[in-house]
C-alpha cells in the first residue's frame, strides 16, 4: 500500500523505515531537508511541499501525520484538508487530545476526507519491536489501512486494533499514558525504598533482573529499569526532574469530569510536578508553621 509520512522525527522516521521494509511505497515530507534525504537513502520518495506529497500518491490517498501535538498538527491537517480529495484518509499518529481529534474528524468529514486517530506506543523501540496502536475511526477507513497498521504492529494480528469511533484512539492512548505514570512511579518508589535499606547493601540491578523472570511485577518497563540500572547503577548525572507530556494531565481532567477516582495516576502526576521544584514553597511554609506554633527550629536555606 502507498502511504505518505508527514514528520520525520525519531518515531516518524522509524515508522517510515518499518513500512519500507514491509514492502510499502512511502512518500515522506519534513521541514528538515536532511531528514528527507536520510529517508530517501532508505528508499522513500521525498517531497518538498505538501502539494507534492498529494501529487505523488494515487487516489484514494493515505497520509500519516507524525508531528508534535497542538499547533503543528493543527496546521498540517488544515493544510492537507485544502489539497486532498474526497475519499482520502488523514491519520494522526501523534499524542493529540482526543477532543481535538473529534473536532478534526467532524471538520474533515464535511469535505469527504476520512480521519483516523492512532494512539501510538512503542517509542524508540518500535522500529525493531513494532508499535502498539489504538485506532479510532470509521470501520471502513480503518480496514483500508489494515496493511499499513499490520506492518507497523509487533505482529500482523497483535498489538493493534480499532477501539471505536473517531477520537477513541487518542482517548485510549491518553489512559494508557496515565497508567504508565502510575507504573513508573511505583517502580521508582520501590527501588528507592530498597536503596535506603543501607544495612542490606542491596544490588538494585540484580533485583531488577530477578524480578524480570517469573515475578508478578515483570514488565517491559521493568526490563528498561534493569537496563538503566545496569548502565548507571547510581544514576549519576541524572537530575531528579521529571517532565510530563500532557497525557497524564488530560487523564486526570477526564477523571474529574466523569467523577472517577484515580488516586494512583493523580499522585504520580503530582510527583512529577514536585520533582521540578528544588525548594518547594509549601515545604518552607510547613517549616515556618511548626516554628510558629511549637517553636521548632528552622533549618536555614544556604
């Protein structure tokens, strides 16, 4: 199947490579000429304008958008909507907010263009291992994309599937990432607790390796944890600063709107916020309050 890949960041380039290896014809476009040339060396056909992308594909076309969520995705889809034809498909494989996906699908349907939102997981390992894809969209459009999705997946019939109408793919991926926050926080807290048990002098990497096989808590995240501890047991040079890319916040917002209790995910998100503050004002105020009501000593900030 012919398909265009718009956006050749690390994941977009890897997905294009996997599709090429799977025998697909891939047309690529990126703002970076270097990225386009690199893809051309792999066997892709480069385009220097979105109009050229459309010209190189036969109708009905399939265009996969893999650019940062928000403004870049909005602009790219808007520009594509002006030059694509009825029956063509736009796929958004980024981490867009599912509400934006619903709106985009509605707007594109008025022009006869199909929209498919694909929540994509796999990160830098997707090229070798395949991608987990949660697909939202019209059943007929998703079926047409079957050859592409089955090539990108870990196995043709595993790790991907249509989960519902437009917006559902990004919604499920949002929840997936919220769960990821909670799992990561649990591992991090457990390993920190073991590290602080100084009298046992525990080898954290060895423990991670033991847990990887047969234990109830084995997982791919644990595999990656073991790898990190093997490479840098004391995590030297790594700041205790944990960003968030937005999906955790959206998950918590959704839980509030639906009245669903998700304390683990919420606290994991709050933990990331806390990691970015070297001297939390709230903790300073706690110390000041103890001094006020009990005369407890205050440790000076030097």
